[in-house]
C-alpha cells in the first residue's frame, strides 16, 4: 500500500467534526436534553478513611424536587467496578471509606441544584480512621489493610541479563532517587453521562468517555442485565487523556441504576472539584535508579526500583506498573536491566490512566540519569544518547527485537541538525544581563509502546458502508476525545475508496454497531483502529472496483478509484474513461454487490514471561528526542522556554496537522507536570481541587514547540503509521528537568520544579522534605 | 422576572429567576448549549459570552444583569456577521452558516481539538479583534489568558487569531478599495471611516461588570 501516490494520506487536513465544534452545535453529553430529565448527585465521604456506621437519606428525600435517594443496597448487581478482576471499587460504599471522594449515596432530583442540596442533607455516620497517606506507611509491617489482600496493589519485576555482572564491569556508576507528583487531567469538560431508559427493556447511556465497551460491561453487570440490553453512545467528549475511563463507568452505572429506578432520563455532571478529587490522577512516583557504563559511555547495566502511589483503588495501577517497568530501561541498547515496580494503596484519590501511563515518570528519572552519567563522563548528553540509542535489530529491555521502524537515531540526528541551523540562544550554563539570566539546554530521548501490549489482546472493529450516492459512512469502536482520530479514520477510508474527504462521515461510537474494540488507550487508535478501517474499506472497494470494471469493460487491475470517480488507468486524464463513483455505487447496489463491511483488526499477540517481562510485548514503539533551551531569572525563579524541538518517529504522519496538535498539546501537558502542576494533599484530602489553585498551563505558559516528524514505517500500522498521542508528555518533562539542571548546575530530583523551588534552590535554601511518596 | 435583551442580533424576552446564572438561562431555557460550563467559578473561560462586545464569564453573571444589554454567544457568531454581510448573500436560511473568519481560522490552523474550550476561546478572540484589528502576540495572550485549553498547547490558537486578523484586514481593505472605486475619489475619506465600523462600535461598549481577570495574577502566587 505504500507504493501509491496518496491523495489524502499525509495531507494536513482540518478536523472532520470541526464545523460543529467551532459553531457550538456539537452536542456534548451535558448538552443533551430529554423530556422529564432528572439530575443526580452523589454524597461524598469528605474524609479519607473510616468505617461507615449509617447513612440516613430521609431528610434529603423530604426536600423539594427530590425523587429518590439510593444507597449501596439499591444497586441490583455486585456494586463494584474496576479494570482487572477482582474489581475493588464500589459504586456506592457501604462498609468502608477509602478516600475523600468515596460516594456513599446518590440523590435523584429535578434540577442539579436540588440534587446537590439534597446530597449535602444526607446524614452519614462514619467512624473516622487515621488515613494511610504514603507508600512507606502503607508497606510497613502491621499497617491497617486498605483492601483485604493488603496494601500492595500490584508488583512486578523485569529482568534482562545479569545486572550484578553488568555493574561489576562498569567503570562509572551514577545513582539517584527521583520523585514525581500527582497530576490531574484537567480536561475542560467535566465528566458527564445521561442514562435514558428505553421502552424496550434496554437502557441507553450517552457518555463523555474514552472506552464505551468497558462502560457497557460494568453497567450491565451492576444492573444485572445482559450486556445486549445496554447501549452506550459516546457523546462529543471534551478531552479525556486517560481520565474518563473508570469514572465514566462509575457515573454511567449510577445514572443507569437511577434511570431504571425512577423510569426517567438521569444526567450526572461532575463539578470541577469532583472532577479533580473524585476521579483518577496520574500516579505519584518514587524511583531509585542506578546506571553503569564504561568510560567510553557504553551503558552496561541499569537498575530501577519504582514505587507508585496508586491511592484508594486499583484502577489501572496494574497496567501502569507494567508499563513503567517495561519502559524504565529507556530507549537504549542495555544488555543488563533489572526493574522492580510496585503500586501501593493509600487513602487518597485513586490513580489510573493518564496520557503516558507511567512512562513520563520513569522517563524523567531515566533521562536525568543519562545526563548525570554524561556529566560524570564529561560527554555531550546528546552524543551519549546517540551512542547507546536502540537501533533496528537490537534487543530492547524486554528482549524484543524490531527489524524495522526503530527511528530513534533519526530523531536524534534531526534534532541535532535543526539545533545547528538555529542561532545559539546562549552558551549552556552561561549567564547574561549581569548574571540575572541563567541559560541551559536539556535533551531527552524516550520510547513509548504502541498498542495494549502486555495489557491483553488488542483488537478493534470498524464498519465501512458506501451509499448509492457514493458517500461513505465509517464506524469505529475507538473514541475521538479531541485527538482527531475520526479525521484519521476518514482519511484512511477516503484514500482507499477514492473519495474526497467531504464524502466521508465518521459516526460517533455506538456499542450496538461495531465490535468491542477495547479501550481507546495506549496511542493505539491510528495504528489498530486505522487498520480495521483500512480492512473494511478494502472490502467495499473491491465491490466498487468489480462493478466499475464491468462498466468500463476492463480488467479490475486497471480500475482506479480517485476523486469520486472510477477511472480507467492509465488514462486518468481522459474524461471519457471515468465514471462518477455515485453511478458505480448505484449500479453495484442494483447488481447486489455488498457495499458494507464489518472488519476486525487484531494486533499480533504479546508473548512474554510474566516473571521477567522478557518477550514480545508491543506491536511497535514511538521513539522521540526532545531538546529544550531555557532561561531562568535568578532573581525570581521564573523560567522562559526559548526553544523546544520535539522529534518523533511515528512511522507515517497520516494527518501532519493532527500530529502537530498532539505533539504541541502533549508537550504543554508534560511541561505542566514538570513545572506547574502539583496536587496538594493535607490529611489525605486534596486542597487545590479547582483551577485557581491547581495551575493548568495558560496561554502565557505555552511552549515554542517545533514538531519534527520522522517516518520510519511501521509494518503493523495502516500506511506505516504508529501512534503519537502519549509520547510528547514524557519527552518534554524530561528535557525540561535536564535544561533546568544545565542552567542552574543543580540537579532537581522532584517534579514539578516550580518557580518557588527554583528560587529557593538558587538562594541556597534547603528544599522541603518529601511528601507524596517519600 | 421578565428580561428583555438583544441576543445574537434579535430582541429577546424571557422569564428568568432572579438568581439564575446567565449560563443556565442560555443553556437550559434558551437552548443555546454552545456556551459550556467548565468550572462554574470563572476560572476556565469555557462559558465566555460577549456582553456589549466584552467577554464575560456567564457562570458568574446573574441573568438579571442582562436587562437591556447586547449578548453574543457562539451560536450568534456566524449568523451575526453574515447578517451584516447580507448583501453578499452569505448565511442564507437552511444552508450551513457562513463561518466567521475566526471560526474558519480555528479550523484550518488546527486550533480545535476536543472543542470544549473553543466557543469561549473564539468569543474572547472576537472581542479582541473587534477592538484591536491587528494585535501582537502579547495582546493575543493577554486577551485569551482567561480561557484555558488542555488539548492544543495554545500555539495553533495564537496562529488562528493572527490568521483571522490578517484575513479580516485584507477583506476590509478590499471592501474599502471596491467601495472607493465605486464611489469615486470624492468620497474616499468617508468610506475609509465606515470600513472600520466594528472597532468604533466596540470601543464604545460599556464595561461588562465581571470583566475577566488575568489568570497570570494568581499564577504569580502559585
């Protein structure tokens, strides 16, 4: 498929759903209205740990406009959700409170305000317990168990080669401990669902969500209904970044239970506070690292011990544990690697999926190590990375070998080339303006596995349907949360079927209409979902080509579909040798050729040893190199990013405009993690659950990101593509930390490195003691 | 209470609760759900509307304050401008609306991802361009600093505003040139004045009451 001269693939195209978004016509879940619709709100625990003695909803029920108050006993099914069995998170808690956002009861009322008022009026009797607030406390002997099996959520090891031997041969060893903070997704649209009872024994749930099939399964289980009675439709979703998975299942179940109970549509909309303390965060991490090399810079061994604070429930912690583990070795050829990663329960807001999925944390630590090693070796940091960079044919940390699409060296070289074209900002570590400005340059390399990989089977379904007018309807089981996958799917269908983009419609995900495609995660939409669209479109194409060959009286091989015509090759410019696709499609319909196909894409299975994590895990990796120049004001600690180069090998850029959007947006999210964003806890409760106190980057914080696209084609993706949604977060955060270290001469081991941290360090003051995982 | 105000170019009479938020009046009573609620505390800008041409957070504005004022929501943007351009026949009923240059630019520059911040962002940008047709980057940053976006990283939003500004200026220059050619040299001065009508109109606009504060101020205390 790569030999073709593409007409749509590789072109920067505007979003296919853009007009409804810029005109305000797009209907997000909160914009939906149904006759007699009611609103529900949860009564939250408000304290991080305790034994529930009683919940009394009578006062709430007596308030005007209140229709029902539900507690745990009102859930028909098992009252539990989660990602991996045995699930551990109740919809409405009855026994214990494990975090401040625990929902104890749900009020259904005629307005949002009435529901909120009534929720506050519910009387709860809780014996408060001393919360377990950090990893060491949770793991200490005799600590109270947050869940019956103890406080370890998940713990795994990766072993490659012999690290003892590797370190014994090393001539230089660097060692350090790094910390990262919790991070909030902060999508602009708070979590929202509407459940509508059908007259046919079914229930339909419209959700702002990421994984509609996951939600469907949980709703069916908790309603004690067959899954076929539940339909989940993804509404326009105002950002997700990993965040609207567990929580969408939670409120989707609650709304569905309430809707069937009161036989009316029920909407649940989180307020911003709930969106922060009542749904998952990025794991805080403590990472101890050791890296050993020869004097020439050849890395011989790496060792890491990672603790993730996962909060009250498992959520995606098991998979984040594995992903952190697998990526901790870095994008390098290292013969000896040992990593241990443990996720731990604490009485704080639970942690789960967040763009990057454990990789940003370990990349920050790993890339800090590489810079520290470069300093010890007195080597150029980018050269040290290039020397050890993973190349095609070499085994990565899991022993997996790719013989193609390992474009790391190309990203390093493209960054170096671009750097050399640009005028120097200032010499690294130099100061100017009478010593007020400190200049520094940091770089970082990264890899990010594409596809579910170790998390299980990776399949996606898509339907492609041509109408008699030649227009095309595409359905895919993976969601567009803003990242632009609908546009990419439209491009693939348009390319295969030879139609222009305006003739293609990609509908919203509806669990009735396509195969369960798993969660929309792991940068897999373009790669795995795109492949399903490609396959379905190829089948429809074969009907159109067959019909056209009959009409043009030629062999099928000579028929081209392009620009809404079937064309007799090679006379593409001859208007007499082409037929409008509309006529071909109409003829195909009346001839009885199938114009719809439901295809199924299945990535090669992961095969690996679960004790050592050696084996084939991901179908591809995105590789990247970032370079950042910063200027720090010695008097105020203010940081200005002067330059940011972000090179990623993404196989093939199907929509370069969309790629830039993913890189720029992911970069600013990584910058937020590295410099601005920090969840502040006190006694287990989040103190800054709002946008005034939690510093989401504003337009004034934006980066001068320059996206560099490297295309080393991936044989497992459509047109050679592989995903790019997550990787920019890790690269930016790590490059920032290294740039700050270069500018100040101080190695900061804790993210975020905020302005006040910089100022304090520059003034030689001791920085505060460890908090979140220390 | 009965409210009367101009909404997207039309006189509107609507019954409202005295303590109702403008955001809820627009979304729940008037069916204009293009205005979004992101935080309910005036911190994210998703609910931005224009009140007499100035951006305000409709989540912080009592509906009662709309009495006698001029309100523009995202739904009125394409329509309002195509009404002004009625001579050119844009925005006819039943057809997709002729997009405002800002809407066009947000699309073509890739300044939209999830789209939830987009209505508020575009309205803040419109207010800026109405007052300052040729803003520099700092002025764009200042004007949009009350509108959060979590998807795009903002770079493409800045480019979109610059592109829309350039397009509007080019269109205005072209219109002025055409008019001048039609009218003859004697009336050139008068037509140049009217070509800048939008800017004149919005500088007269009254202060909005809850004019949005610069998020950077609280940023300094982070």
